[in-house]
C-alpha cells in the first residue's frame, strides 16, 4: 500500500473517532485531591466537657461532629446536651445543629432548639420551664444564653410567646422581651354573691 492511502485512511479513522468522542457528552473533571477545611470528623458522638477543676460542665450526644480549623469551632448536628451550670440548676438542650468553641465556651444553636430546665434541686416542687425557638446563642462558661428570635415558653399550664429572651442559667433567671399572652377568662355567671 501506498503511504498516501494510509494517511488518508488514518485521517478518516481519526475523524470518525472524534465524532464518536464528541457524541459521548461532557467528561466529568477528575477528582480533586485538595486539602479540606476540616481537621477531623466523627459520627455518633458521646462527649463530656469538664472545667479546669475537673468538674463536669456538660454531657452531650450528637449525630455528627466536624472541627473547622479556620473558625476553631466544633460544628455538630442533632445534638442533645445535659448542662449543669451550677449545683442547683440542670438543663436539657436539644437542637438541629450547633457550633461550640471549646476554648471560649461560645455556643450557637440553630435549626430549632428546645431548652428545658430539669428543676431546681433546692425547690423540686417548681414546674420546669421549657423554651423553644429557632436560634439560641450563649456561653457555656458563663452560663448565659440569649435569643433575639421569637421564643415560646411553657411552665405547667402557663404558656406565652416573646420576641426575645435572655437567661442566666446558673441562677435560673429569665428575661423576656415583648411578651404576648393569650388569656381566656372563666365564663361570666350571673349569680347572687350572698
């Protein structure tokens, strides 16, 4: 065979191969092997945080935990936290997601939260307070929490809503902003008093 014939035949085969390659669609880019922004990740977390004296600050469970080295925060999902900020006060906190700094104690809960006082050891007859809302921020070292978003509060049969909340969990003191209460008085009865 002649070289010219082979060159023409090679060009025809290359053209057909190029057409088939073009018909295959886009090719996905190769897998990136870059470093991530995550130091470590874990699932099914059960943790205990202690203070400098070795006393338990809180116990926590979470579905997932990721440590972000840029923000130095532990970012978690599906958390349940048993927090005892003082010898008299105990709380149970549940949230969709949380970010906690182990060094500063800064805490940010989002995705809906529930804060329930589990009673005062000195006054067990006081009904627990349950606060629910969308966002809660605070500090685990100072025992202070606050929410600038609307919250719902329940204590026994009492229920009300507030536009904001500030609480000192060590002392059990709460402060609510712009409280809205629905009040249904008893039906009026026309009876003689005597």
